[in-house]
C-alpha cells in the first residue's frame, strides 16, 4: 500500500488473460527441467551415477541457467525465441555434465519445453481491458487505410 490500495485477489479472467500472453507450458517444462537437474544430486540417487566434485559445479552451471530461462519465459514473453534456443542448448549440454542430463528426464523436459517456447507465437489481438479507451489519445495521428490499388505491385510495361 505505497500510494494506492490494490486488492491482492486475481479474478479468473485476469489469470486467463495473463497466461494466454505467455508461453506458460514451455516455462513450466523448462523450469521443471532445471529444478530436477539441480535437486537430483541431493535426493540420494545411486553413487555410481553421481560423482561429487566437478560434476556438481558443472551441474549447477547448467541447471541454474535452465531454471532462469524458465523464469525469463514467464517474465519476458517477447524473448521466447532466445530463451527457447538457450533451453534446448542447455538441455543437450546437460546430457554430458548433469549426471546423464538428470537421468534423461531433465534433458527431455528441457528440450520439449525449449521447443515449445521457440514455436510459441504471441496472440495477434489482445482483448481491451474493461474501461479502456478505444479511441486514440489526443495528439496521436492514425494512418489512413490503404485502398486495394495502393497495395498492388506496379505492372511492368509490355515489351
């Protein structure tokens, strides 16, 4: 309550509108892959697969950026292509560095989530907010609509 009072409740319409403008499934898969790769060494998996030392540092070096890529997908959806490619690259790199990529489950989640993030397209139209003005602000000009003859390519003279 710094300057204004804002209710902490979200209405279902607001949550739905927020989630449609973000690659939510991709972000959940990529974040889940990073968390799984990060937590696997601490869950007591077989010692033959997990080796302490350099492998732990390399595992954190891959799983933390993967977790960060999932957060970036939620916070900055316009960066979906960059975060998606980074997530796929990190998931492939995890096969070498993170105990077989988090026993393959983390790498598969990261690759699928990164692919979904790269393929995601933002919605073309965003429904107006309730009470939002539909007319342009004063002082802003709008472009005139083009007529069909202006959009056609010029024809070359017959030779």
